[in-house]
C-alpha cells in the first residue's frame, strides 16, 4: 500500500516540475493530489481482495464523497 501511495503521488509530478528538481506534487492543489493518491491506494486494496467493503463503481467519487470539507466564516453561523 505504501508503494501504491508513493507511485500515486509521484505520478502527479509533471516532467516540467521534475526538471526543476521537484520530487512531490505542488502544494497549491493538495486536496486533489491526496484524493488521487487515496484512490490509487484504494484501488490496490480492492485488487488484492483486502477491502472490507464492496468495491464502488467509481472509487474516486466514493473517496471524494467521504472527504472532509471544512467550512469557515459566515457559513458556520447558525
């Protein structure tokens, strides 16, 4: 699973960023980076038969639906 996570993260570093010496995806889009990495890990778990839930049709959408979405400011007031 660690290998799947590492590959999922590394695959999101463009060649242009690699040419600049970057090893990790840029921070400006960290949520999408983490959702993509989590999707790769989940797909690996399903492929290995280690999941304790039934595989959803769209693993990425399933993970995205479970992602915490912080709400700040006026939207928090009752």
